[in-house]
C-alpha cells in the first residue's frame, strides 16, 4: 500500500485548503529574470518550480522566445504545454483575484508579468521576477493589474524534475581536480588529528600528573604537546599557502573562463542584456571565488573529521554527546527556517544591484545628452531611487544576518557553560573523572564548532547559489560558433551573395528582412537605401554574421557563411557600424585594434584613405594621443573616420559601411568615397545620402524588409518609384502606406544586361 502525498489528498478534498491558516504555506520559489524581456520566462519557471518541476531559465526562454521586445500571454501558454501544464487565459476584475488559485501569472503595468500567490486583507502576494516576493496593496494592484491572468493546471504529462545543477557540479569538479585542493585536505586532516592530542594531554595531566605530582610524566606530555603545537603551526602555514594558490587558480578559471565564454556568445545575446548587468555578473565571479575559498572549502575540510570527535565524545560521555548533538540540531533548524528568506533577499539584492549599476553606466555614457537637455539632475534622481531600493534590500539582508549571527553567538556563548554544567554534575556523581570531563568538553567543542561553521557555510552557500544563478545564464548559452566547426575560408575573393534571406528577432515577431537577394561581384560597389526602420542595419548584421538568417543563405565566394570560420571571415571584412565604438586607448591602438602585428605603414595608409591622417598629425601626440572610452574627446566625423581606418587597416577584400559617413561634410565624404572606390574592394554601402550612393554599380531600395527596386541611379530615377521619392524628398500621399514602384524591379541576375554589360 502506498500513502498518497498531501498534495494528492488536497486535490481530492478541497476543504483542506481551510487548514492553510494553521499549516505552513507553500511558497513560490523566486527565480530572477536575467534580462528586461525575460519576465515571462522567469514567471513560468517559478510556476513550474512550485509544482516540483525545476527547469533552467534558458530552456524556458527558448520556448517563450521573447525576442528583443518581450513575450505575449499566448507565448507563455504555449511554452507551458510541453512541460505538462495547461494554461488558460482569463479576463478578471480586481475582486476576482480573491477567487484565483495560485500560482498564476498576472499581466502587470502593461509591459510585465508577475506570479500571483494569494490574496490577503493587506493586498496581493506576488513574486516579481525583477524584484522578488512582496505584498502589493490593493490600491497599487488596481493601478498595475491589466485584467489579464493565466491560470495553470497539471495534465497527465506533468512530471516532477529536479534541476540539473550543471554549473555547481562543474565548479565542484574543477575544485576537486586541483592538486592544491587534495594537498590542502591532507594537511587539514593532519591539523585535526593534532588538535585531538591537546584534550588527551589535558586529561592525562589533570588525572595522573597533578594527583601524583609526576614531573617525569608531565615533562613527557609537555614535549608531546609542544611538538603537536609546532607541527600544527607549520601545517597551518602550509595550508594558508595552499589556500592562496587554490584561490588564485579558481579566480583565473572563474573570471577568465566567464569572460572568454561571454565574448564568444552571439551578438543577439548582448542586444537584450545591458552592460551594467553583465558587469555585475562578471564581478559576481569574484564573490563566488572568495566565498568558496574562505568559507565553504575551509569549512568543508574542517568538518570532515567531526565524526571522530563525536565518536570520542560518545565513548567518554554519551550524555555530553547527546547534548552536543541537540545544540547542533537547534542551530540547523534555525538556519532552515530562515533559508528561503535569505535566498530571496540575496537574489533580490543582486537584481537591484544590477539595475542601478546598469542605469549608472547608461547615465555616464549619455552624459552629453543629459547635460545638453538639462536633465542630469533628473537622471541622478532616478539613479538615487534605484540605489535606495537596493539599499532597502541590503538593510533587510543585514537585519536578517544580524538575527542569525546574534542567535548563533548566543548559542556559542551558552554551549561551553551548558557542557561544563552537565560535566560537573557527572564529576560530582563520580561517574566521570575531572580530567575526562575536561577532555570531553574539549571534544564537544571540537565537534560543535565545525558544525556551527558548517551551518554558517550553508548560509554562505545560499549567496553563492544566487550569484551562480546569474552567471549560469551566460555560461549555459551556446557560443556563436563551436570551436573547430567552421572551415578556414582561405583568402576571400570578394564575392558576396544573399540568397532569399529572411530574418526576424523572435518566432512570434514579424520578419525584419524578407526574401532579400543580392549578388555583389568582386570590386563592385553595391548601395542599399531605404527609409529608417526598413531593415537595412539588420541586413548589414546578416552580411557579417552578427545575425543568423532563419531563411535563405549568406554566401562568400559561393560558400555558406555558416559553414566557414566566422572569425577568419570577419578578419577579411572591414565593417563600420552606425555607432562605432572608440576604446579608451591611443589612436594607434584604436586603429590597429590592439593587434601588435599591424605595422606603422598599415595604420598610416588606412588613416590616409579615411582622410583622418592630417588631423591626427596636428595633435601634439599624433597617433599616440590617448582617447576617452566612447570617443567623447572626438567629433562625430572623427569617430567615424577612425572607425573607417580601423576597418581598412588589414586590407579587407569586402567593406560594409552602415551610415559610415553620415557625420562628414560633403567634401570630406566625397573624398573618402573616392578613396574607397580606388581600393578595388567589394563595397556594400548603406546610406541615406544620394551623393554617397549615386555612383554605385547597383542600387537596391529596401522597404518593409525586402528589396522593391534595383538599378543604377539614373534607372531608378526614371522609374519614379520609391527611390525617386527618397532622392527628391517626396512624401507619400497617405501616411503609413508603402508606395508602389511604377517601374518593374530589375532582376539581380540580369542587371548587367540592363547596364550594357558594364562592371
């Protein structure tokens, strides 16, 4: 006969819900969202975890597929189905929430999702993926709740599953495989064995030396104790050195390993994650390393021999052993009672810290805009508000830690007295000698102290779990391209082809690029024009592999880009994006991209082609002039030309320019374009200015993510279609409609015939 679980019985007898006021309430575990668009995935992950199915956030994200603009309620319902939950969308009034069975998901503030737990007279208890558990007053709920809720019920396909804990296992494996860890364990065992000798010597001195005044035995015991102390000191010093070595090795593997994996991730990963948030995660590796090496590892090693102390204590005094075990259980139960609260506060603190640091990075990066608009005080006030939210959680964590520390301190202070009192009673009852009582007290302390440290270690482990949860999002993300997967491209010939390429940012989002076809021959200049937001910059990202098309193929010299080594291909492509970044280094380093193999002649030649050499030489330090990160000390045109020189310094076979000359005056722009055409490279130019594109071999007009016209400048003007409107600045008669081309689209494969066969 099998006894049904409480949940099964409760499902058959709903009246048992009335016991909720007296029994501990089951709560929804907090899972923090890792990006601004992850709230739906995090909310569903929490609902699944409540029902006993622990699923990694990245797995839920793949099903919800939020894209760069978030996710819908329908996407949540669809994502829950494979995991055995049936979701139902509900339209509710505020009072209906009292009848809603949690956990459910609520649409919040028109742009967010939270997990509903239950209602109370004070308000609605929710778990916010961005802020953690909280009770929201009814007045605030009335403002925030949109009336849309998703209720869930388990289907026959539902199965409980524990989280895999891959990151923790990998971390444990990395530590255990280090030789310094094994040596540290051996030395720690030696230290514990040496520590046992002191209580034994103490008992012998009290029971045998003092009653008989046996100076000879006392001398022998003193020599033995002295040797034990000396060996302990030497072993402790060696352990400190090994711990330092272990900390360094772990730091290198954690920090550099995290950063190395981070930069290998696809560009789409960074589009939804702020810089400040990623910086917080990177700094979290230092916290993990410090806690692991100073608290957890040393605590684990020190508690490895507590069983020996307990056995010796049981042999000497079963009563004292029972008291010691009881005191340990009290500490453990106290920790377990506060465990979830501590974990929630730690996760909430990290989320708030990332939020305020992200805004701080944005504020300082956009200080020019803020000052020009006179909004710097408002920006700092907003940061102060975020900082206060972070500090409020920090204060709550401090209070909780203070409660735990005060209780533990009280128990530590009371423990020796309790043991001494019980031991003294046994001595007075002649059931134990004074020496054995002192030895037993020492063994009891030797048993309790490491276990107390173990409880503290478990508390620290909760913090590590919070940090691991944040860096796991990075470490489990697949790299842009697996090492060794792409074939070496060799020297590129310069032919670039798009074959019916399509792309969208999420499965449920509209396509940004549709059926895009392009064939650029070596040495040709292809121009792409179109209104803002039509997909031109996304197309540029597809050309260089920053985005991976969902349809069609990008080819270089007739070979699919996906099959080639992306890094090797990009090193032969010169790219200037719309907002080129300037690094906090010298002009020389910015142009060479920190490559020591780039010669002085290459740097100067690239700068001359970009028409920036003369301006650099007028600076007091020339190419050694230090630049501020972001290029704040340069004009917009100078930043663009340094970025252009950077793109040309390695003599690329293909150059892709996305509004790369928009900040230049007409004279400089014309000279730059003349220099680029003289290089004889394949040139793909995305621009709005007709002066840049009119000399192109072929011009493509983009609307709604696809090419609607193609031809030379003169041919497109004659068509009097979208290109003509862009060239003359004409506005369509009806706002929001896509103008139709009056001329036929010239097929790409026949354009040379239309141009009289001219290259």
